C-alpha cells in the first residue's frame, strides 16, 4: 500500500534554522518515523517463511548516504543502518550520518563498497539473489534494518513523490521536496512549507486501518516537530 501525503513542516524548519548547531532534516524525518513505528510495532513487523509474524524490539532505520569512492562513476549511495533510531535524538543521528559521509570506511558496508563495489554492481541478478537469501533469515533481516527512509529531494525547487517497491523492510518512507503552499491555519490561509512524503506498507503484514492510524500519528509528530523539541 502506498500513501502519498503532504505534511506541514514550517515549525520544524524554523526550529532547525534556529538551532545553534545545524542538524539534518533527514535525521529529523528518521527520528520522527522511528518514534511512531516504535509506538505501532506492527507496521515494521514481517512474516517469516512459515508465515509467522516477527516483531522487532527497536527500530533500525536503513538510509542512504552519498559518499565519494574511487570508482570513476561519481558519488555512490551507501546503505547505512541507524541503530535504535526510536530512542535517539536528532543531533545524535545527525552526527552519525555526517561521520559516515566524512569517512565511509568506518562502517562495514563502506569497507565492502571500497573492496567490491564496482565488481558487484556488474553481476546480473545479484541484488535479487541477495534479497532472497536475506529474506529467509531473522538475524540478517535485523542486521539490514527494519524501516527504510530514503530522500529524493533532487526534484529541485519543486516537490514530488517517489513510489518504490519494497525490498526487505516492510515499511518504507520516501522523502520528497519541500515547497511553499497555501494552508488553512486557525481559519486563516497562510503560506506554509509543505513536505511531500510517500509511505509504503507491506499489505501482507498490515491492513488499511492500522496503516491509517500510523499515518495520523506520523502527521502529528512531524507537524509538531516533537523530536526537535525533545532535543531542545
């Protein structure tokens, strides 16, 4: 199931701009998604090969970090897992993302990219085979993360949605662009900063009503910038 939503991030952007130490907007979204997923664990549960529902204790968020590697093909999107994102602050997540971007070799996936990256990308069907193997193992699934958050802000000055197929994670959030749009605020029309968000659920795990409740909670957490106020 795909949910295409617009979220008012005016308050969040003001808090981010006023911060004495810049923090990442992506980290803000990651922390917000993780808090709500922790409160509603069924959205990032999955069914094992026997059809049994497996729930996770914490929310590990898989995201992409653009890094420079010597491949001759420009920047690579490095897969990185932010562990226990549901109990961590936005500053902490920001620091980890920036550390990985500054030196990707500090992570296991970064070292693997340096060693095998250009070779593995040329092997036909390798990704599909890898996902098939990972999907059968609880331990490997946990190592690869329970929720995926990826940004497609490259739409430029405009907004946009990105519908991508699920891989291993049963909950996937695609962060689009932020645009200024008219919104009704306390019975007045105001120009507000609006984020386009695409949220994809695994319908084998969760039905429409629980997914809708998750979306309502996510809207509340993001639009009230709750995770940023926790850090203040």
